[in-house]
C-alpha cells in the first residue's frame, strides 16, 4: 500500500517540476512530510496500546488468581486445599513455560 502513496507523490512532484511553479512543488513535499510524521505517530501509538493491553491482561490474570486462591483458602479440608493449590501451581508453571517459548 505504501507504494501507491509513494508513486502518487512522485508523480505529483514530476508534474509540478514540469510546470515550473514553486508553490505546486512545495505542496506535495509538505504533504509527504506531514504523512511521514503522522505515520511515525501512529506507529508509536500502536506500540503503546499493545504494551498497555499486555499489562492489563496480566493484571486481570493476577486478580483472577488472587480471587481463586482466596476462595481456596476458605476450604476447611486441608487435603482438598493443598490439592487445588498444587493444581494451580502446576497450571501456572505450565503456562509460564509455554509463554517463554
């Protein structure tokens, strides 16, 4: 897609030079600079949004785990309590190993 924009600006500059008009030459150049700055801003914004999304996803996962552990700790039977905690720890380790790859 970037090729079509580049080709459009290039053709405009070539046609502008053919007419030898300073205003017509400067307009596509200024437009190109503005498009370049806009592209950089959008790229940086997308990176920031991805970073925030990742942070909030991890935060939600930790809140869910905290709630689950809180519920498990209310169980009176210690055998069931330790079994459930063991399963949560195993699941956490498995997910951590999968995410590390």
